[in-house]
């Protein structure tokens, strides 16, 4: 009995290693996600490096019953900006794995379980590269067809996903959900209200902070979400708070739940706008936005920047920005639409 049990264990371990290509994996321990675990998929913790040498950590979701000789389409998923893979991106990954895709939800550089110091840094270059690093990894998973890899970015990582599609021709289909162009909003403010003088004042303050950071050997943090609402906040801040600060979406490793971004990250976001070559993307792009999202204008502007017949804008009626993180009380995430988009374009 014991020997048979050991044989079964070793056979199962061998099958997992065969499927993921012998990569550095570890069984997910206790379920630490903000969404219920599906009994239709298997999940494995994986690690891979980007070209900056940063180790990224992700959860690989595999439909149950997959034959080790199969070659499936795969999707790399990240976001929202300031979230971790145990939140929205993991929900998308698990749901799409239930629908037949190999999916990888990963923490971006400097955040979550991924490496990089100082912590909680954002970069238009590195965060775009993170998607390509995920494609590197998926291209070498044994059950993945490297010619059938797509990406999906949520919120700020929707913008980074489109930016990645503009440079990485291995990406065959891209979805940007409730997207931000985080470089645009950093440089111009919401609805582009920041003029050149205001931007200059911001840069002066941030560069002064750099001097102070070097002197103190620490890194100042940007303001985060309040611990409690006063009722005077803008509606979109209330929406964020109700996701990140409550049981609905709180996670201890999430920047937006329990921490703060590095303040001087904003300098590179201001000075290095993404989407400069989005009009040259030749692969299909699906942009999904909520009808009532405060960020909708960024998704629509990105859509209009794209050229040709490879683009689609899908507006979810009645949904705000955060409803597309987890569906909210409207079940707002259009998974049927997203599934059909990838099945049509990763075939």
C-alpha cells in the first residue's frame, strides 16, 4: 500500500513537471486568493526571469485532464495597477483556464511575490517587458503552442499590454480590460487637466524627493487609499476602496490594499509615454471598458489610435471601472466575449 502510494505520488509529480517543462514550480499551499478555488483547473506556482534579471512569480492555471502531449493556446495576465495575482488577474486566469486555455497570472516586477528592490516601483519599460517575459516562459511550457499565445492586461496593465503587443510580435492577441494609460495620467492628470507648468512643478517636487531619499537611504511613498472613507472622496476613489480595502478584494501583498507606491516612480511614467507605436500593431486587440468607468476615455482613445480592422471596443453597460476587476454585483466581466475573442484569434 505504501509503495503504491509513493508510486502514484511520483507519477503525479512527473506529470506536472512534464506539463510545465521542468520549470521551477511549487504546489500552491493554502488557497490565498480573493476568489473561490475552481475544481476544474490545477494551479502551480512558477518563477521566471525578465531581461532585467528580475524574478517574476506567477500562478500557472491548467485545465484539468490535459494530456501532456497536447498543445494548447495560452494567455499571460497581469493587473490591475497596484494589485497582485491573487486578486483580479488570478480570477481572470482561473476562469479562462476553465474554458480551455493555459493561463499565467503573474506579479509584475518589484511587487507582490516577484523580486526587485526597492519595492513597489513602477516602470513603463520594465512593466511592458514583464509581459514579454511571461511570453518567454509560456513559449517553453510543454503543453503550450508557442504560436498561440495572447496577453490580457487589467487597468494600468491594460496599457502596458497594448504597449507590449506593439513590440512583441509573438503576442497573437491582446485584451485590455478597464485600461489606464498610466503614463498619460501621470503626466497629465485625470482628463488631461495638468498643463506644462503643473507638470514642471510636479517634476521639481519629485526630484527634490530623490535627493532626500538618497540622503535618508529610504524611499518616500505616494499617498495610498485611506483606511476609512469620509464620504467626501470622488466616486472612483470610493469604488477602489470598496474593492481593495474590504473583504471583497483585500490582499495583504497588494499595494492598493496594504501599502504605497514608491513616489519617485512617477518620474519615468511622466517622461516615457507608452502607446507611441500602438498604430503599428498588426495582431487583434480587444478593449473592454465599463460604460460608467471614469477611465473609459483612455480605452476609447487607445482604440481610436489603433489602425485597420484588427481592433474592437466592447462597452459593458452599467459597469464602472472596478466592476471589471471581479464582476461586482452586476456579474460585469464579459467572459464569453473574451473567450470567443481568444478562440477566434489563437487558433
